């Protein structure tokens, strides 16, 4: 291993421009071995570009990358068997069936045909084994693409929006697949637009925008640091707005036809006071999520 | 990587080794399946050129063997000698007047009338070559008959025999020519389209991330093209040898195989060059057509090269197909030996090396 100890991936101040477009403007992060690392960001934030530089598909204009202890650029055949990549746009051989894709990619890594069957089972495509690539649905292609990335059981996996376009079942099943891979000590670096998913899966997430990392931490820490209020929602009848405002630690109270919402940064005393008054029926507590962090950091504007 | 990981990896490879195909084999298989399952590609590489062979072969089928027709009026030793010469087909006509009408109408190129010792030959001047042939032929037969009539042995004797076997029959030049064209189409288009397609659908980027040498990828695709060329050759020669077309191969026909493979390599290099520049399948198809069609016309794929102006013949030396065509017809139908393919083979290797080098310089893994 390199000087960075057990880092599987070390990205140091990389920059990358396409003509006038500054896609990545000084990104640094480090992914530990066995870590599940998420990169989040609006469209065009530079996630794909960052991943491709890390994989060794692109040469950064500036900065450096250490992948499994070596530099992935220029094309480094020594490290390639240990990395698995799913590109944002699926890459398939034309006119080949799902099984043949897996067999072909597998053979490039010296992996036998029985592994193809295993992978088809893993992503639930057993029934589609003999279906040509161009006759698979969008989500099925996506799952096949993930299977192709995992066929040689790599030590570090790069997945660019693997769950985009998947139905809820496939998405949950893929979570299990990824959790199992992580359970075997593999490193996963992935991008997603599903913040609940990132919150559930990732050890740490980086939130990117305009080619830069705005925040990088565990999902829990990011939410905590947002310092946003916890919202306690009560059934409206039996509780007056003025009475609610008088409770200890209440920041704000909003009411609508059906409910009363109390915003507080210290939910414990508020809940205790409510319990004292016997007003807990139908009570819901909504805390901030990663999504709130994301929107707080990146704003609500559309991206190009 | 920990020791445990390493052991797991070893076990994994150990377990799967017996069934793992070599990357070269698996890539060749993938490319070959892609070709066979592409109906349009199959049509344009196998059936389309074959259609040309069938149509042109039938069209010109008896062109070479068709004999000159000659109207014959009356009878006598000269007419008998003409008949026996096998050089012309005599058509009996009742009277000289009637024969004259037929010549005027263009139904017959000429007629010969013999009444006693008087031989009359009348011909249509519209086709000078044919007229010359007829006059020469009849004159020869007449003077032969004259010599024989004197009862003396002839002082000069002429021994005339054909050198090239059946060289006049169109199927003999159509087969090597159209085969060269067919092979060039499949190799140029195959290389260019695969390259563009694999770049567009990201397969090339994906392969770049796999531990496989670029030469393995290239070699696999080239092997598929060579296989297709051999298949084309077999189908072509097989069809041309059917009795309807009547191709006759000369003894050392198998010398055409190495030439065919070398030609395929040079066309493949051309395709790689096209594919390196083309951004879309449409652009690649257009550019490939722009190269292959003029090359085929100028290289004598559809008609003998000696029918085009000299400067075009000189220009055609710049195309690999000209040399492939020449070498192949030499060994396939002109009964020549290994000497005849050495120069074409060397030239084709030269083309492959030079074009292949340029193509490797301009090769791109991805767009932009
Ligand atoms: N090949 C390219 N040529 C030119 N510009 C590019 C290219 N690829 C990306 N860009 C630009 O670089 C910027 C970052 O793109 P990138 O693909 O990294 O974004 P992303 O975060 O992956 O977005 P998404 O969520 O939509 O996948 C964008 O503004 C995009 O327009
Ligand atoms: Mg992207």
C-alpha cells in the first residue's frame, strides 16, 4: 500500500475542463478500503467526470489520483483487474444476449461462464439470459450493466448512478447486493440522485456542485450540522396555537386545517411537555434528512 | 489487499479457470456473433456481391463462347472449310438477295456465297472489328483452299494455339474481380463500423478498463474479418463453378488464399482509418463507399482494367485492390504459379503496414 495507509482511492485537487466548461474545479477526497462512498450533486455538477478521472478513463488537467496504491493514468493494466466500473451510459456488445455480454466481459478477466449465471441471478435477470441487449428494458439494461461491472469480483467498484431508472424492487435488491459486497470488505464509490438511498447505504457522502465538493461527511453528521429544526406535528383539535408557543424550546408554530406543526431545535423537552398534557395522540416527529442538507447546500435552482 | 482476499481471489480463479475462454477467443466470438446476427451486414457482404456475380455472369455468360455468325449461300469447299474451322457458325440462307437483306438489317454481320469457284463475301461495315475478323477469316480459308487446289505442299505452315485457358470467358475475370470487391467491402465496412459503433456505445471505453491488450482487441476483430473473407471466397468460387456460370480454376488456385487474406488486412487498415475519423455510422458508411466504389471500378473489379485510359490504369496502382485483383486472377484463372503473387503480396503487405500505421496514429478511444 501507498503512503496513505489503507486508502483505496486518493483524489488530490483534480481539475478538468471541456473547452470553456469547468467540469471539475479542485476536488479532493479519500476513500478508505471497505468504505461505501457516495457522490451527490445536481445534474452537471461534475460527478461523472470525477469518477472517470478516478477510474483512469480521463486524464485530469491538474491534480493527481492514487487508485489502490498506483496511478490509474496512463492506462495501468496492473490495477485494472481489481477495479469494476459501471459507466453512466451502458456499454454492451451489439446483438449479444445478456448471458453472452457477461461471458464476454468475464473472459476479459479470466472468469468462467458459470459466473455469468451467478451474476444473472444476482441482478434478477435469469429470465432474460437469452434476450438481446437491445431488447432489454431500461432498468434491465442498467442491472446488466451493474452485473458486468461486478463479474470479476473487483476490490473497488465504481458505479455511476446504478439505481437510476430502477423500479423499487430492483432498487432495494440492489441495495442488498451492494451491502453484501461491502460486507466482504470491498470498496464502493458511487453516485446517485436518491438521497434516501445515499443516507441508507453510504458511510460518507460528498455533496458536489459546480465542480467542487461543498460538504463531505457521514450522512448523520451532515444532517446534524445542518442545525435545522425538528418538526413535531400534532392533531389540531385540543391544542391552541398560543399554548403551543408557550412550551419550552419552541421556535415556531404553524397551523393548517388538519394539524399543528411545532418547530424546535430541542425536541426532548417539547415532547416531555406534550406528554404531560396528554397531547401525544397522532403525533409525528419529522427530523431533517440528507435531502434538506442537499437543498440547503445546492439551492433550488434548475441546473443546465 | 489482505492475505485472506488473495486466497479468495486464487480460489475464485482456480474454480473458474477450466471454463474461462481466452480474451482473444471470447472477443472474436462476440464480434463474429455480432456480424452473423446483423442481417444487413450479412446481406451486403455475402448476398449483394453474389447478386452481381449472378447477374453479370448470366448477362455475359455466353459472351465469350458466342461464335461469329455468317450467312452461307450455296455450297462448295470453301463453305465446308469454314464450317469445319469452328471459328464461325454458318447460317444457311436461301439466296444472296435474302442474305444481303439480313446483313443490311443487322441480323447477320456478313454472308459468304459460293457459286462454283466464285466466292463472294459481303459484310456490314458498321462494326469494323467484326468486319475485319470476318474478312481475315474468309480470306485465310480461301487461300488455304487455293494452296490445296494446286496440289503442292504449303511452304509456310502456321501453328496456332490458345495460350490462356478460356481467358475470354467473362466469368473468369468476373470471379476474382467481384471477389476482391466483396472482400474489400466487408473488411472496410466491418472495421470502420465496428470502430465507430464500439466508440459510440462505449464498448471501447469499457474495454479500456479491462485488463486486455489493445492488440488482443484488434487481433480478434481482424481474425473475424479474415474468417469472413475466406467464407466469401468459398461461396463465390462455389457459385461461379456451378455449370450455369462455368468457372474453371487453374491448378494453383489455392495461392489465391494468402493473397485474399493479405488483401483483407490492407482493406481492414483502410477501414480503421475511416473509423478513426468518422463520428457516426452514417459518416463511416458514406466515407467507406466513397473509397471502395471508385477503387473497385478502377481496379478492374467489374470489367478488365485494360479497357480504361492509361492514366487511370496508372492511378489504380495506388489501390490495394488493383494488386489483389491482378494477383488473384493470375493464380485463380490464368494458370500462373507462385511467382505471380510475390509482387502483389509484397505490395499488399506494404499497404497494410503503411495504412495501419497511420490508422494507429489517429486512433481514438472515445469522441471529443
Ligand atoms: N464529453 C464532454 N464534452 C464537453 N462537456 C462535457 C463532457 N462531459 C461533461 N461535460 C460537461 O461537464 C460538466 C460536468 O459533467 P458531468 O457529466 O461530470 O456531470 P454529472 O455530475 O455527472 O451530471 P449528471 O448528474 O447529469 O450525470 C457538465 O457541465 C457537462 O456539460
Ligand atoms: Mg453523470
